[in-house]
C-alpha cells in the first residue's frame, strides 16, 4: 500500500457492499417521469487471463457516464454480460484441457468479481451470457426468422481455412494473409456453409449512417467497408460469338482498352475454344493456393494469355487479347475487366510485364495517369471532362444495348457457419425429401449436446457430427428420419443483438417484450473497441435492420451514438500481451492504490480515443490527489462560501458538465485537480464547497466520495444525489492574473482587481517586489495587454 494513504480498502468494500444491498443500480422498464438513458459498453469475452487494465479504461469511462446521467435525474440502463461463446473461450479450454463449459463458468466468476471490484454501477439483475441456453434460444430463433425471410442460405464457397486453428476464417479474420489468431498460413477450401445475405443490406447500412451520431471516422470506416461503386456493366463480343461482361467504374476510358483480364475462377476459362488449356489450368491451380488478401496485395503481376480466342472493343471495333490473372477477383463485379493500362496502375504493371499496347485517353501527367483531364483519342468524348465522358459513354452503352449502369458493393455476405463445438448450434435439419427445414419454435433452444470430444477435427467437419444421437432426428415437415446441422454459429452471432436482450433479459416468451423495446428504444451511447468498427458494429446494425424490417424492433438503427477508446500499452509503449508477460492486472493496482485511484488514473492517462502507455509513477500522483481530498474533511467549516470558493466550484461544475457531455474524460480530471488547488492555501474550507466538489467527483471516485459524504453527516447516497448546477454569475473572478515581464522576460505574476485603469495597473506592477528587483536603469515604456500581461521595457 502506498505510504500514508487513506483507508481505501475498507472504504471501497463498504460501499460496494452497500450499493449491492440497496440494489442501487437496478433499473425499471418505466420512467416514473424520468428521461431514459441507455449507455452500453461492449461486453467482454471471458478469456482465461481475466480483465487487464486496458479493459478497465472503457468500462470506467462508461461508468462515469452512467453515474453522471443518474445524478442528472435520468433513468439509466447500464448493463453488462459476457460474450461467452466463440473461439477465444474454446481455445482457452483446449489449452487447459478442460471442457469449455467448465472454463467458461470459472472465467465468468473471475470477470464478475473483477467488475464488481472496480465499483461499476451495472444493473447485475440484467446480467446475460451468450452461451446460456435461455439466451441462445433467441439467437437461434432469430436465425430462423432470417432463414424464413430468405436471408440465410447454404453457399458452396471457397473459404479461408487455417489448418492450425482448424477453423474457417472470414477475410476480416486474416492479417496480411495469415490467420489473425495463430499467425499461421491459410489455405483455400471448398465448403458448404450457412451464409447471411448481408450484401443485400448494403444500401440500408449506408443510408442509416446519415441518421446516427457516430464520429465521422467511424462512419468513414463503415462506408469504406461497404465499398459502394457506381459504374457500368459492358458486354464485349468474343471471337467465338460469346459475350464477356465486365464491370467498370470508368466507361469513359473505353477507347483506352487494350486487353481484357478475367479471374482464374471465371467460366470463360472452361471454353473449348481456348487452345492452351494446360497452361491455363496450371495457372488456375497456382492461384487457388493464394488467399484473397494475398491476391489483393498482389506485389508481382502474373497471368496467362488465352490463345485461340479474343475480344472486340465495342466502341472502336479493335481486336484485343484476353488474359487470366489473379489480380482480378471472381467475387467482385463480374470477375472480368476491361484493362486500361494508361490510366490504371494495376493494368499498367500488367501491360508492361507482357509488352501490351498502352493508349492514353486522358490528357495529363506521366503514365499511368490516374488524375483528371480532358479526353483525347476518344472519338465522341474528346475534350470532355471525366463526369461528362462517363455519362456520355454510359448513354451510348445503354442505347446500343451492350450494357447498363450498375452499382457494386465490396462487402460480402456474412459467412455464418463454424465447424467448431463451442457455439450456438444452427437450428436447422436436413431431410432427404424436404431439404433444409428450420427447427420448430417449440423445440428451441437446440441445446448444444454435452460431448467430451469437443476438439476440432482434422478434416474440418464439426465435432458435433460425432454426436450421432443428437444429429439423428426427424424432419419437422414429413416426420421421416433427418439430420441436424452440425455447424455452429460464428463468434459474432450472440453479440449482434445482446443490446436488445438487456432490455428484458428474463423474458422466456419473447427475446424482449414490445413494451421493453419501445421504452428503451435506441442505445443512446455505445462505446467499444476500434477493432469492432467494421465487424461487430456492422453485423449488429445489419441484424437490427433485419429485425426492424420484420417488424420486431421499433428502430432501424440500434445505436444513436458510438465512440471508441484507445489502447492501454505497457510502460515501454508495446502492446500488453500474455506472451510478453507485461500485462498489468487491475487486481494488483487496486490492492496497492485502491479502485478510485485506478479509475481516475485510467481516465487521466490520455485523451480517451488515443493509445496511452501505463505508468505506475503517474498513478502515484493520482493517489496523492485523492489523499488530499480525503484530508480536506479536517478543514471543513460550516459557513458561507468565500469568493475564491464560489468561483472555483462554479467554474469546475461548468467544466465537468461540459466535458462529460463531450466525453473528454481526461480533462474532467484536470478540472478536479485545479479546483482543489484553488483552495489549497486556505486553512478552512466551506462545507458547501466540499459538498459540491464531492458530488461532481463522485462519478470518478464513487467510493471515496460516498464515504466523505456520509462523514459530512448525510444519510442519502451520492448515487442518487442531484448533479449540482453552476451559477454564471460566479464564473468570473473579480481579480485578474497579470504576468509581469521585464524586457520580455517573465519575472512575476500579480492579481489585479478588474476594471482598473492603465495608470493604476502600472503603479501596482512597479510596486511588485519580485518584479522591481529586475528594474535596473530608466523605464523606457510600459506595455499593457489587457487582462494578460504587463511588459516593462528598461
Ligand atoms: C476500367 C478502368 C479504367 C477501371 C481506369 C479503373 C480505372 P472499384 O472502384 O473498387 O469498384 N475491377 C472491376 N472488377 C474487378 C475485379 N473483379 N477484380 C479486380 N478489379 C476489378 O473499382 C472498379 C474498377 O476496378 C473497375 O473499373 C475495374 O477497372 C476494376 F482508368 O475498368 B476499371
Ligand atoms: Zn421431410
């Protein structure tokens, strides 16, 4: 324990117990005249190592927000739970050789204890855990609603497969082409998987961003991920009479097309008119080994020319060669492109490598030129700028019926199958006669069978396939023998709707009642990791939009506002990680400095959205500050506030209020410190000043503040105390701080009464003892900058 510190251990335990006993943070689904406020923090997945100080940062921030809004008299929903299904929980179980069911329960205990030690004001009655049947019953039920609406289908897809983790990975789960979890190589594998039609919500997901208050950078990342491109599909006639359809955003560059490229997976590669089949097939096999990421990065262009076949440019009738190359993706547009090497870098590299023609069609800089300019060598488009030329080209394409205007999205459908044990069973049954059928409502949840052999298999089949008693069932339609789906849902399933369950977590008849959904409506403020901006946040928005379209929730957008935190790094600035053994546990910090010091330090460490390195010496400073607050009770005097106290407290209330609204948590802490400094030279402090100070400090150091509040003789708790208001009248002191400079050098500082005339200010400055020592020789002039400084030139 830090030397001479106040008895934080005793105090913190005492107040945590009391909040618990009095059920202080329990919230009802009705307002009693209060305004509702729903603040949400991303729930953690329970890994084996427990929480680290990085988690404590966003949780503390949202706890201060919740406590602040409660004090403002609002009905605050601030829930917590665990995202307990998924790869993390499962990997931990595999590593420790224990069943995931067992480790998850153990880890849950640790998380709950740690969250309580941090003094967070969660409504524990609403605690949820996504791996509990009473929760995932509704995840399964919702999946079935998706299926019935035609939004869930079985796709036969090439997927990224990590042989080490034995797991299918989405592109988002790759890091530079390697598995984000184990860093190992990823191969391509064909699998039949459940997929959600997320792509069909591209436009809705884009449009919705116009109606939410997320930060611009979060919106930009989401737009980017959805990747909308407006362009045209154009048919090129081939030498064998067939058509090759391309997608282009630059129909205006048609006269610059000197070759075509198709993806290795494109159907045209099967054409009998190709005379070099062997070379083409060899290239296809090589390309199949690469991940999409590796292909997108595409450091070196490669490809094979299709012999025996060519295309005709529909604008100028020229014959042009066709290549296959892996820089064109089958999953985007039509899987074929018209190459314009003069104005597209990838095409330029390819053309240079294969010695192909390069025709400039836009006036401007050195080739490849991707900038703007007037069109040249472009027939009817000569002289036009980009937009006019695109419009003119598309008009021609449409009127000649060789293509049409098209919109493409980069975002893909959501791969919704995992061949893993620890997840929600996909509630589907396959019948030879009736095909895929959903499990009837009255048979939900489909409980994850309790099997010992839960390890992932080498062949990529789900371990559930081994639970034959469970797999064999009957068809819900015809009653004949049928088999259950053995894939489970992905990590992101349970978190896609958990914010709805918090509204009515114990409901067994519905995922949440209409009343609860209507009452809480949107999440007012949602805080979470930057790494979830494109995955979780898009999945959850998509899921909610589908529920909205099904008439199941009242708002199309689930989150009104969203912001993100920076990471806490180790003292040396590196990432905290188990392998580096540099993780700081909140348990240790709480033991040494107390929860309130930890909380304030977490908020003070840096602007909330920025990364920050942990520093034990800085937390000592924070703990000293709280000690000073604790000691102040000895100075309390029951009298009216003096001028200084009035100014300091009114200014601090104003600053803290404004900074809380703006989620500028670190500057809130500096406001507290300044406030305390303003009265630190006084022997005695007015009780009213201290009471107000405790009230506004309460969201950050709730244990200490409650204790001192009680010591001041109050019977109520600060939890429910009203947030103090400030009075504008006292914001300005009637004294102003002036800096005194001699020949431009800072020499002293003095307080001068407001509204004094220049002569009097000069007199006071010259009379200042500290400054006068530096006045040697004659005074040439005195310059006064109003309310700021006095410069004496000698
Ligand atoms: C001709 C052209 C000329 C193009 C030019 C670009 C610049 P975004 O904006 O990302 O949608 N493309 C189309 N389908 C592709 C695929 N499956 N794989 C790889 N590239 C593909 O990009 C659209 C452009 O990317 C399209 O417009 C096409 O090249 C290429 F000066 O057509 B463009
Ligand atoms: Zn059947």
